[in-house]
């Protein structure tokens, strides 16, 4: 794909209201533009939200809330930090954030990938789910706040704890994985047991896990120009649910 | 408030309040344009039913006087409030707060300001109070006894400016760009449980305390009753009012530090207390036991300012966003990073503080 010449549009987003910006993007996409360079983005909401297909976005600045919500397909690169709600219920595609990101990243995400270089806020990857080949992945290069992967039902979260300026904080906040009943959270290094949700325990990773981690890290390192071997040189632990669909029989008994 | 007439095609506004604060640690004066632009960047976090600002260092020519900002339904309200004020204070200056007519700001109240100092010969029943308690009691008296008149700030060398409108409209109404301050806070309101009226806009203040808040205080009932026992009466029909008075009670009256007050508002969980070193655990236990009625339940991100500095605090499970950024001698606190970048594109450091952990920035002496 990268070799095909793309029809490109560069937009200066300074002072442009989010509705106008997103209308312009949608209109251009419908006319065959597939590469967007957005300069001076600052707080505009819903960028690439609901967009479907093979589109590429280079975002310079700080995109606003709910970037890439319901998105299916596009690749977004953010040169700086992102705010809250990135990839809300995202369906497919990839978001690469070369900075920190806010709260509720990848909420109820059901496909695609979100890579964050630095720290993330609270409630990242909550309600993530997977179905057959649709396995969403979130990689956090820094540390996370509380409730990482809460109510997770599928997908993969990889928490590295490496690229953080919070030297004194634990790698993850409280209540990690609380209520999870699907998917897996991989953590580089040790998992502080007191930060895990009730009933959860960290377990050593197996050969299959390592293969999965290696594949994800390779792509993550390539996208963010990081040293993949360095990332892989640390040990990994995993947190998995202890129940599967605990309420499956609640309304329709098997 | 009227319900929407055409609820069948009503478009839901997805939003939450927006807050912004900035402090210049060396008391460098920052133009009003800075908080105005930052708040305008977060326009969509509010819905036009409330906005406001607090500014510190704006009245240097009256720095030793209490600056009373009053909003009144009509001239009669101003007269009644002024009559009461003059019984308790010597008034050095009295004038309308400068405003301009703004189409978006409909039916504003009459806003007036007084620079006052307590009378030498105080009314009977008020002689034993220390000066600050005396000022607080007059604020409470006006708010509860003078119909249609409310004090919306009462500190020295600071002032609140607030009303019903979007932040940029309220700023235009109060001609905020004409002020410069070393601490600014701003608020954009999306009222949920309480009316969007002039008195209910943020900031809420008492003496030189001011607070802007995104969230809701579910413990309002308990907090309000606790305050009532301590002679603070809530009259503004909005949950955030309790925080302004709790700050005065805990920090000024009871001598708690800002750090400790923050732990009263957002106490650590019991299991966290159990893992603390013994002395710290005992202190936290004592705070929770003593000040259970001052704990703030519910989601909040708050910015608190007074003449010593600015601090930001989240509820202990961070149900509202808060970001802190530094640039040279300035520290910013905001719901969104974009609001900070709007007024200061290059930043030295940006981070999101831990839930329940206050970020306290004091002015340098």
C-alpha cells in the first residue's frame, strides 16, 4: 500500500471548528483523497471518527476528544500527545501516538491497534472485546492509571512501563483488570499484586504468549522508531481472567 | 428552565464542564486574554448555562481592602445590600463592576463592587469575632437575608466574574481582557443537577478562596449540614458551593494544610491506608474519622486558588480529567491539554496527576 501514490490533502486546522474540519476531511475522502496531513490541530474533536477504509492521517498538534471513535481501517499518526477517548469502540485500523494519551483510551474497542509511546490515563482498554479474527491491541509504552482493562472481554493490552516520566509511580494504577472475563493483559516486569482487581493474579508467560508479544513489539517499535530488542529484553507477566462469561446464563439459561 | 419544545428531534449535547487555571509563581501578571482563549478552546465542554473566572492580583490599589462583588436582581437589591454592608464596613470605594452589553448575555443582574474594611465600632453581637469570621458572617448575612442579592466574591486583591453564558461571552460582558492577574481560573459549565443561573455559575468563593469544579458532589447533603453546624449557609443552589466553605473551615479555621484538606476531600482507600507506614496510616485514619462529613463523594476535578497559590485535585478514582503543564514560572491546570497549548504552545512538562493526589503550587514569597 505504501508504494501506491496517494492523493494527499494538507489542512491547516488552526482556529477551524471541529465540525468544519471533519466535514472537509469526509468530503475529501469521498473524492478519493486517502492521505491527510493535519497541521496545527488543537482540541478538535472526533477526528477520523467513523471513517472507514484505507486512509492515512498525519496529525500535528493535540487532537481532541474521541479521535478515531468507531473508526474502521485508517492509520493515524499523532506527532504529540492525545486527549481522552481515543479509539472509542474502534473497529479496525491503527492509531500511533508519539506522546502521552488521556483517559478511556480504546474504550470497548473491538478491532485494530492503538500504540502509545508514553503514559496513559485512567480506564484504558475497559470493555475491550474480541470476536474471531478481530482482536484489538493496545500497547502502552509508559505507565497507566487505575482500572486498566476493567471489564475486559477480549483483546490484548501490553503495558511496558518504560517511557514514563512518573518515576515513583507503580507501572499500573489500582484495580487493574477488575471484572475481566476475556482477553489478556501483558506487563513488562513485575505486576504489583495489590494493584490487581479482586481474584486476579499475575502469571508467567508461556512460549505462545512470547510469540504474540514479540509480534506486537516488533510492529510497535517500528511505528515509534524504538528499539524492539530492548523492549523484549525485559521479562513479561500476564494477567488473565479467572472466569468466562460469568453472566452468560443470567437471562437465557443454557 | 423550560423543557425543549421539540424533543422528538432534540440533539443531545455530549459534554462535561471545562476548567482551566494558571499561576505565575513569581507574581508576573498574565493578561485576561490568556484564560479567555483557553476557555474558548473548551467551548464545547459547556452549554452556555454558566461560565466564570477568578483573578488574583487585580486590585493592587485596594490591596488591603476586602473586595466585595455583588450581583443583585435590581437596584433595590443593591441598595438593601449596600445598606447592610455600610453597617458593618467602612466603604473606601463603591462602583458598578465595568461591563459591556453583549447580545449573548441576556438579562444580566446588576453587578456592583465595594472595597471595604471592617468598622472599628462593630454592631453588637459581632464584636468577639476575629476579622475574617466577621467578613464571612457578613457574606452569609447578605446571601441569606437580603432578597435578590448575592456576594460572589469577598477576598482581598482578587475577584470573581461569573454569569450565565459561554466563557467568551461572560469574559466580554465583564471586560475581562482589561484585567491582569498572577493567578487565573476559568470555568465552562454544563449544569446537570442544578439550575443554570447567575449565582450557580463557577467560581464559588469565600474570602480569597475560589473554586472551579468539573463533576458533581454527591455528598452535598451531608457536606451542607456539616457546614451549617459551623455557621456556613449554602444559598446558591449548586453543589460546588460546599467546597468553597469547606476550604475555609478546614484550612483557615482548623489549620489543616492544603495537602491534608485534599486528603479529607479525597481520602485514600482503607486498603491503601493499611499499607502505609504507621504514622501516616494513623494520620489518614484520624482525618477520615474526624472529617467524614467533609469528604467529597462523586466525580470531581477541582481547581482551588487563594492569595497563596493554586491547587488542583481529582476525586480518588479520577472520574474527571485533569492535566498539569509547566512552562518556566507558569503552571497550568486544565481539563484538556489543547486549552493550555492554545495559550502556551511550547511546554516544559505535561502530565496527568494521580487521582486524589493534589498538585499544589504556591507563589514564591
